[in-house]
C-alpha cells in the first residue's frame, strides 16, 4: 500500500478503484469508477480503510459498466453509513439485459441509472439515463434524463407502435446495417416535422407553427411526440432512432450523443463488422434537408447527407463536438454514398417510398432571422 498518500489538502472527486492512486483527498463526495471486476478482498478492505480516513466524506457514487460490480462493491461498502448510489454505465454491447435487477444489489446501494439503450433488451425500465459522459476523459454517468423524474420515457403505446414498424421493416430479407439505418431515417424524414415549440429557429430562418400549443402537445421532448404527433426536436428524434435500431430485431448498436457545447442530440452507430463508429443525425436530415418544404422544417424527399458520416464530414459541421462523449473516435471517412444509394434502390423494390406526401403535421410560416439571433439545429 506504499502508493497511497492522504495529505487531506485537496481531494479528487474521482477514484479509479483498480488503480486507486489516491493523493490529497478530503472531499465530501467521490465517484468511484470500477472498469473491470477484480475481486481482491484483502486489497479492497485496505482501500476502504483509506476512504475511511476521509473525515469529510458523506457520499459515494459508484459507477461501472459491469452490474456485478454493484453487487460486490455494495457488500464491501455496506458498513459505510453515508449516502451511496450505483450508476450502471453503457458497455456498448447489444445483448440480453434481464440480469440487471435492482433488487439484486445489497441494501443501501440503490441503482440510480441504467442506460436507456438497454431497456429493449430486458433491463429494468425505472432508472434510465441518456448515456455515458466523460469529464476530462474520465468516465462519469450522465443522469439528467432519468425517467422517474420526467415524462420523456416512451409510453407502452409508443413501444407497441415502434415494434409494429420494426416488424414491417424486418419482413424485408437480408437487411444490412446500411439498409436498417436508411429505413429508420427514411421513416423519420417522411413523418416528422422538426419543432422546438411554437417557434423553431433554423439556419435559414424562424418557423412559427400556427397550431402549436404546449397544452395540446405536452412539449416536444418525448418519443410519443414523434410517434403520434409527428413533431419533436433533436433529443426525441434521436431517441426514437435509437429505440428503432437498438433492439433485438434490428440489432444495430446505436446510441445517443449530446454535443458538449451546443446541446444538440444525435446518434452514433457502431459497425460490428468493421469496428468503425459513425455519426447519424436524423434531426439534421429533417431540419437541414435540401429537399424541405418551403415554410416548414419537414422533408419532402429523402436525404442521406447526415447518415453514417465520419470525421471528413463532421469537420465541416457545428453542433457535433464529440469531446468526452464517445467510446472511440468516429471513423475518418463517411460511408460511401454509393452504398447508401444502392440500399435505397434495393428498398424501393420492396415497396419503400422515398418521396413524401405533402401532409405537414403543423403548418408554419417562415420569417427571417434577426441579426445575432442564435441558430439551433
């Protein structure tokens, strides 16, 4: 234990349990990250004794991508009387999650968040977060989207409709990763109008919806808004893409990212065959689609401009700062547009349309932006 020093001067808020190189600690709250479960009872008890020297310590947040870490560490920490919690981090795999049962954790260690990408794989639906976050390249949990504290979690009716849509898609044989992304993106572009509220700000002007009211639509942040009202903004558009792709039937490793500066939500998709990570922004496929209708943020034809793109395209874009967000860097090059066009032509032979009806959920009027007005997606 010669590496451990306790000067009680300044305190790191973050502790890597497996490295446990603690110096200058006396904080009232710490985050303990355990990347891999390595049971070492004697060594772990010695580490706990180091923590006990932190006289100001009143809260521990345990974070790990391994649910079994919560069970093991909860037992180690059971005699600590101050506040404890466990945030389950995303391990970026698509697999059965029925083993995630909050009741399996020791008493006194509540499970405060689960990645919402897990829920269609059988995980508990009560404690959800948007995804992982990193601070100074240190993995933290991002719990600002907990379903217990807001109404953004999809209703059972929304999941039923999503499953119906996916069942229709899966009738098409031999779907590739590109096919699946194109199908979902096309569905969103065909059906969804980008709406932030009564007035939506876009790069080419402001769009005022004539019939929008908060009371009628109960906001624009929910998957239900996308599925049933056909309106919504970036966070629920991207979340709907994730729920459509990241499920056992489609089995696409899709997650949500949130721009670290601009607050814009989009998706990232991992190609299991190549090991490459790509960005997919279903919102910009609507709000910045070159085929949009004149006076509304609604697509009139399909666009692949922001699908399965890499750093070559991202370097020309704003609102996609990936600092401290992703498990790895985006691919250097975007997917070849010819491959996407081949997918479009293939899907057309199965009756999928890429030209959209004139129906617009909320009629709007476009006006010019004022000088200096903030541009959002």
